[in-house]
C-alpha cells in the first residue's frame, strides 16, 4: 500500500490529518506539484486525472479523491469514528463536510488558484475576477459558521469528525490565499484552537518525505483525551505522541 501525497496542498493534507487521527501509518511518496510531477507519464498511469492524493492498494487498485481515501480507511479501521455513528450523526457529518467543501474549501482554493502568480502554470487561464468574487463567499460562510459554533464544540456536533478536518484545512489554506479569519469571529477562533495542531499532531503537518519510512500496518491510536476545549463545556483535545517527531 502506498499513498501518493502532495505536500501542503489541501486535499493531501486532509488525508494526512485523517490518518493521524486514526493512528494509521502507511508509506508515502511525494508528488512535486510545483514541478508538475502530477502531469508526468508515470503518475498519469496511476491517476489519469493527474490529481493528488492517490492511494495504491497491495493488489494494484487505485483510490483517488481525498474523501474516498478517508472512507476506505474508516471502513477498515472504524475506531475512532470520523464519519459519524448511526444514521443521524452520519448524515449530519456528511452535510457539514459538504458544506465545508462547497462553501469554504473550494472558494478559498479558487482565490488561490486564480490570484496567486505561482498558479499560472497549473491554472490556464487564470481568471482574477473569479478569484476576487470568491473572497466575499468565504467571509459569508465564516460568519455563518461562527454563529453555528456558538453552542457546540465541533463543526458537525459534539464530536471531532472529518468535517472538522475539511474546515481546518480550508481555514489554514486561507493564509497562502492572503486571507484571514476576522477578529470578531470568536467562536470560530475558539474552534480553530481546539481543532488545530494540538488536536491533529505535528505528524499531519510534516512533509510527505517524512512519511516514507513508515510501515503498512495500523499503529496504536496516538495520544490521549483531555478536557480542554469548548465554550464552557468539556470536549476532546488529542495530544499525539507524534508531536515529538
């Protein structure tokens, strides 16, 4: 089994954080997006869509798309559950993950892709007007999310889920898109502190080259639960041993 990774790009980061929360370690190989390695003949043979990440199983099956990869690992290692438990919670997690994708991650990515000069080689043509048009969409959703987080610890409810991972990656990607969470969104800022590096561990933020020596078997769940986060209520905050890596 091997994960073809893509460094700091948002979708590969979603998978890395997900695997860290699961305590799963697999070998990984970095695809250099800046050098357009994703368009190489060798990688195109793995994923004709020329996108990262991609997971190649032991039998040669290729799973692309970040959430598809996450769902595969959720099925083979259900604990801890990151897609919800039961019909209602699973539906709510799906709803909030899609909202975070459609109304936050994708608009932030559009700002970066169409306004950052470095993206001109990958996005041709860039449409600066579309990049600018997405900035208010991002801010409107952040304000909506801040109101939603007034009475709960995490994006989809009381538990940390893949929806938190998607939203966290989107919010952190705002920095390279030259955007920031407004100071007045205190609920969102509180959530970000709880869902950020101390919750996911430094392992998820390391370069893919640091993953190459890892084995293929699931590891023991990293970290422990402490009651540190939340607006006046007890919520989870994982402290991973991987922070020492």
